[in-house]
């Protein structure tokens, strides 16, 4: 069985949760209170992470398919595993199509979309093919560069004198309800609930005792990180402009101008976003591959090809980028993803709790 270390889990958690999230303004429906939406969703997501960790700690040597089989039985467990395979592959596809469209729109309008998607699937597929140890070592290597890049952007925002915190006022102008409506379940689903895929990886941790501390500390760090960037977008662009921008962070970065020479930093943002998207799409890809391999008892290298072909084909379901984004934010985050991120894990944790209570009584 392949093993991963504590720092690899930390690096993976941070890069995975960052993903493409800074590119968007989460909770903008609440206008200047969007940052409060992120805060509420982060706290709710923290409770959800505790549920995932409870499931894993009670089954420390097993991944999600085995846990499902133990709790629901072989047939129902296999059926739910199959549903999770589709969910993981679909999440990977969303990241693949998302970045390919961003590159197509912003930098390479003449390049056919299928070429960009194919390159991304092949690159991600190669990482999956090499296995979980290699992929997690890559994230450990990428983390310092990513964090340095984002820190530089924050410093340049400050140096350009374009941050106006008064744009965050008045706070809770329309009460707490808009904040709660925007955070539940959409912002929990993206990005906080996506960490459910780690139930496919945590059993590989070499020191199981460090799992909870490493995961919780990484989660809190990323939550604060995302909160800072959410506030920066609001303070730089104004909530009214942020609300109509497809990629608020790109728009904010274009306002950076220091000493009349340091400007147009779009490529830096695209590079940072690509690192995050690559990690997230590959993690979901790997999760789908490992789950399928467990389900049909075939080597992960064979299932890498099967899942990769599925992701590539699925990437063309949306006719355009606007429709792709609408499906994600208006449909998936509200109705589909919470089933896999909230509903099933809560049910699973409840069953484990009940079974544990029965076994302790019988003992």
C-alpha cells in the first residue's frame, strides 16, 4: 500500500482547497457582506470536516468504498461507490473545462478547445498513472511557489493603494438572512465540502495520529486565506462591479500599477490558478480511479484510462463557458453536490456511531 506523509497531506489540503476559488467572488449575492458568507460557510464546513475525520478515524485503514460496504452492505455500498465515482469524475471535468475555457478566452482564442482539454487530461492522467505517492510529493513541491505568488500579489495590492475597506460598509445592511442564504449550501459545497474526496486518500497516511491536527490546521489556514482574497476583491472593485465580473481577481490584478512599470500581472494569476486547478482536478481524477479500481477489481493504471476518457468526453456537455458556470453555481452547488458532501457523509457517520454504540454495549 502506498504511503503519504503528514506534510504531504497539509500541502495537498491547502492547494486542493485553494484550487480556482480565489478567481471568483463567493457569496456575492450578499453584496458587501460576501466576506461574511465565506466566514459562515467556513465555520459550517469545519463541522463537516469533523464529520469526515470521524468517519476516517473510525475506519483508519480503509478508504471510502470499503467504509461504504461495511456500513451499507456489499450491494448498496457498491452502488453508492459507483455514484461517488461519477461525482468525482464530474468534479474533475468541471475543473478541466473551467481552466481550458479561461485559457481559451483570455490567452489562446484561436486554439481549439478540445486541444486544451486533451492536454490537461493527459497531464493530469500521467500524475494519476504514477500513483498517489508521486502526486502528493508534487503538491509538496508546488506549495511554497504558490504561497509566495499569492503573498506577492497581496503586497502589490497594498503597494498600489487600490484597497478601499470602506466599500465593505455598511455591514449586515439587510440583516443576517442574505448571508445565510448565500452560504448554505452553495459556498459550503464550493470549496469546503469538496474535501470529501480525501476519504479516498487519508487511509494512506503513514502516521494516522497526525491526521486530524494536520487536516484541521490546513483547513483553517485556507479558510483565512480565502477570506482575505474575498475581502480584497470587494475592497478593490466595489461590490457592484465585483458582482458583474466573471473573474473578479483578474480584474483586480489588472489595476496593479507600481512605479509605472509593474503591471499586467495576468500571467502570474493564471499560473497560480492553473496550479490549484491541476491539483484539484487530479485529486478528483485520482479519487475516481481508486474508487473504480476498488469496485471492479482492476489495476489503477487501467482505470486511469477509463476515467480519463470519461472526463474528456464529459467536458463537451456544456455548449459554452457561461452555461458551464451556470450549471455549476445555480444547479450543482445547490442540489447535486450536497448529496455527496453533506447528506451521505452525515448518514454514514450516523450509522458508524450507532454501530459503535451497539458493539460497546454488547462488549
